[in-house]
């Protein structure tokens, strides 16, 4: 019974860290560098230690998505 309680506590703790660790943000601009600057500003405002661009789409505008890490 003790091992079941420990397992449940570990799973709950791990899932809370997993949801806190990453946040997704998006930005749109006319250039790649402009969109990335907006992503960097959002990361700084959110207090993120880093960000990773996961998507960039160009057409008439640049749309960029990134994951923030705390």
C-alpha cells in the first residue's frame, strides 16, 4: 500500500512539473527576424530561461511558434 501511495505522489509531482515547464507562444511579422524578436520579447516577459522555435511559416506574413522553458 505504501508503494502505491509513493507511486501516485511521484506521478502527480512529475505531471505538475511537465505542465509548468513549457509554454507555447506565437508571433506574426513581415520578416523572420521580426517574428523571432517578438518571440524573444514574449519569452523575456514570461520569465523564460530559453525558447525553441518549433514552427515558422512564410507566405505574405511570417508566422512563428515557439516553446518557452522556465
